[in-house]
C-alpha cells in the first residue's frame, strides 16, 4: 500500500466491524478518494424514511438507488433519486429505452447487493445510471453502502464524480 491509502489501526477496526458487502463499499470509496466513513444504522435503512429517521436528516437527502431492467437487452438501469421523489418511468425510458421492474434476484445478480442496500457504485454488472436532478439542489446526501443498515455521506457533486452519470429530471410531477 502507498502512504496515502494505508489504514490507521482505528480505521482497520471500523472496517472489520462492517458486514462484508459494506466493507467492500468502504474499500471502494477509499480507493476512489472518498474520505467519509461507512456508517451503520441501528435500524434498517431499507426505505428512505427509515434511513432519514436513523440519520436525523430530511428524506430528500436520501439518495435512493432504484434498479430497473432495460427490456431490449436486459441491462441494469440504476436511477439514483431523492428519497422524496417518485421515479417517472416514462422519463427514464426516454433516456435509456423501455424499462421494466427488476425483481430481487435480478437486483442481487446485477449489483451484488440486496434490495435496500444497493450502493451507487461497485456493481457486479456496470449499470446504465441516471441521477435525479433534484439531488443537486441539496448540500449533503446519504446513500446506501452495500447493506440495508449501511450508508455513507457525500455531496451531490461527489455522487456525480463517483458514478460519472448524467443528471436528468426523473421525478414524477403531478399535473396541476
């Protein structure tokens, strides 16, 4: 290891305390230069509301990862959306082609994570990824870190940099 990536003893014990999937995410984040730790929630963070309650932040600050299946080639399509937004599947389809819902088996196979713990990065099969434009209006976000109880903090700009994904309008807006 180089000097800049070597772990201090307390960092090593923190990593050892994480579940395997969260430890893998923590290592990947560190490799990509992200300095903030993976945090374990005492309760599940499977829903945006549960994660926000556990973190003491707004539901909007939860960057939820929703996986779809592209119909024409079965490619995984990852939408990272604000926890308060419902994803408009028609808007997503306009960006990537016709999509379908992904079942738990598809999610696990394509991402390597269980539903509720899908991280924006480190997928088994690299997905087509879109980021909800509403996330860029916030100062701080929390995203899943590979396990339903694991999350990490980042800025919207860090999310864009980590994923390399385009920022688009994917939110369902009610007609007036």
